[in-house]
């Protein structure tokens, strides 16, 4: 019933929250477009989690991590009570006669279970709420790509292939996700490969404005694009700055060479976007187990041609059912390539990637990929790799 009247409920929820707790507005992003997005996210998250509390074993660890991660939004324990009051007020106002004392009691208890789980996650974490990290280098490749090297002020744990969330004082209270472009280094520095999106708030600030000496904030690393050692052949497929986590995986493999062959496909919209080509060539030469294929459109041709060329290259290279495939790039690229690979016989349970387009497979909704939290709550059909804590099943 509430979902049918979601728009009304969400407006009521935020009006109630900000009217009764004016300071809470300052915790949310300044931009109205971000707030529109947030309206959907927080409220949808609350209602989704409540409806899954009984039957989803993964919800406990998820809420634990979500609570830990909310510390970077400066959320304090007392905020949970005021959000709970506004949620209940919004549900009551939207449910009409269906809002009986029993229903109210059930929602109150359910919210308390969620808040307790998130607060327990926040309280148990020994990590800082975020890591301050100084920009020590900014390499620019053309207008649109910047590789930032950051030095976190405290040890920052992550695995090769994972991502982190990033925030800059230039765009206050706005967090976006970026893959870490290297395996852990002795000096603790991390690289982010950022592609500037037209009118994109944080990517523009990072690529076009951020200078060495500035301090960014990093959230806890996450994501499941980590290497699974197996005896199966491996393909790594990267597009655009999706190269970043694949580069991290390759660094790990170069350090501890795999027993099997690895095929690397690097897709770029043009030569300028093959910004790491010298390094990739060096890997291709020095690693006997690595076979590299570059895919770019012919000069002057539309960039969609790269996708066609990728399709041809993948079709020409058989044996997909036997492979572990790691995919990284824009959400639409992942969506299209995963479908193509499945048509070629690749096993869905052996396709590993982090983000899927909003709406999941079959829904053509271009735009911003889902963050981990949002993705989890809109989990796609089971044949997609699930980047939550569970290991993928073998089919
Ligand atoms: C798991 C994961 C890993 C990621 N890793 C990287 C990475 O390594 N490097 C990197 O550059 N980015 C990466 N991203 C994307 C990144 O998180 C941001 O979404 C991107 O930088 C845009 O943020 P913004 O603030 O600049 O744009 P926003 O201000 O959020 O968006 C501006 C406008 O552009 C649209 N838009 C946003 N993103 C896209 C897009 N990708 N394609 C088309 N339209 C879009 C929005 O709908 C909006 O209308 C990753 C995303 C995820 C989920
Ligand atoms: C109690 C249950 C809660 C749930 C289920 C929940 C869920 C979420 C989710 C899924 C996100 C998106 C994060 C991501 O993409 O990884 C989010 C972001 C956020 N939440 Fe919560 N949240 C809860 C409580 C709260 C509370 C109590 C506050 C305090 C006001 C709060 C404030 C925020 C803020 C400020 C953001 C970031 C906004 C942005 O980046 O646009 N949340 N929340």
C-alpha cells in the first residue's frame, strides 16, 4: 500500500524529518538532484529492508556494513531515533485505515531491529569513519581522464580489484564510488582512475580541478571483483576506466603468477582512452601467461564500433563455458557484454563484476550505475553475480 503511494510517503518523510530536526538537512548533499536521488534511496532502502528481515540471511551482514559506512555521513546514534519517528509518521499518514495498532507495533519493532543492527555495525568497527587521503600526484590524459595518486593518512585496507567511496570538499557531502587502480603498495598510496562525466559533479571536480596537496575522504573499501584462484582459464575484460580494477588484479597476478592462461581484452572509445597502453604492452611482453587484445574503433568511426569489435573478438575466441570472466567498465557495457558472453556459452556464475545498470537486466535505463547499497536492495535476477557477501554458486 505504501509503495503505491511512495511519492507522497517519501515527501512526507523528508518534510517531517527536516521540519522537526532542521540540523539533519545539513547531513545530506547540497544539490537538489542528489536529494531527489536520496529521496528514493533512503526511503526505498528502509521499506525494502523491512520487508526482507525475516527471510534473507544476508541482511544481517549487509546492515552491519551499512551502519559502519553511515559513519562517514556523520550520522550519530541519536539520528536513528528521529529517522524512525519520521518514517513511522510517513507510514501512518500514507496507510489510512490500514494503520492499526498492530501494524504500528510491527513497523516500530522492525525499524528497531534495523537500527540496532546498523548501530551495532557502527559501534563494532575499528576502522575510522573515513580515511583522509592527500593527493600526491594528478596525471591528466586528455580532457576527460585523470589518474589521482592518494596517500591515506592511516593504513587503508583493501584487496586488489575493490573500490572505495570518495568525497571532496569541492562538492560537500557527496560520495561516489571509484575502483582502486593498484594492488596494495609498500608506501600505502592508492590510484584512482577517474573519467569525467558531462555535468558530473564529483568526476568533474576530481579530473578538472583537484590539485596535489588537497585532501579527499575515502570510505571503507568493498566489492567482489577480487581474483578467485582456480584451474580454469581466465579472461579479464575492461572498458574505459574500468581498466583500474583490472590493472590491480594484473598487478596481483604479476606478483604471484597464475597456473592458467589469462586473456586480457582492453576496450577504449579511442586511442586517447588507452592511457595505460605502455604498461599493458610491458605486461604482455614480460608475462608469458598473458595474451592482450586491444579493441578501439577505427579512427573516425563511432565509438559503438568498439562494442561491435569486442563482440567479434569474443566470438572468435571460444571456450567461454570453461572460463572465469572478470568484467569492469560502465554499467551499460557490463550489461551488454555479460549478455553477449552468456550467448557465447559463458556460465553466468563465473562472470564477475560489480555494478549492473539501474533496473537490472532487461531494463534499458542508462545513467548512473548503482552504488553497493542500492544494488543490494534492487538485486537482479539470480543468474547475475551477487556482489554481496555470499560466494557465487556454481550452476
Ligand atoms: C562499483 C563502481 C565502481 C566505479 N568505478 C569508477 C572508476 O574507477 N572510475 C570512474 O571514473 N567512475 C567509476 N564509477 C562511477 C562513479 O561512481 C560516478 O558515478 C561517476 O564518476 C559520476 O559521478 P559524478 O558525481 O561526476 O556524476 P553525477 O553528478 O552523479 O551525474 C551527473 C549526470 O550524469 C549522469 N551519469 C552519471 N554517471 C554516468 C555514467 N557512468 N554514464 C552516463 N551518465 C552518467 C547522471 O545520471 C546525472 O544526470 C564507479 C561506479 C561504481 C558503482
Ligand atoms: C535505519 C535504516 C537506514 C537505512 C536502511 C539506510 C539506507 C541507506 C542507503 C542504502 C544509502 C545509500 C548508500 C549507498 O549507496 O551505499 C544511504 C545513504 C545515506 N543515509 Fe541512510 N539509511 C538508514 C538510516 C539513516 C539515518 C538514521 C540517517 C540520518 C539522517 C541516514 C542518512 C543518510 C545519508 C546522509 C546518506 C548519503 C546521502 C547521499 O550520498 O546522497 N540514513 N542510506
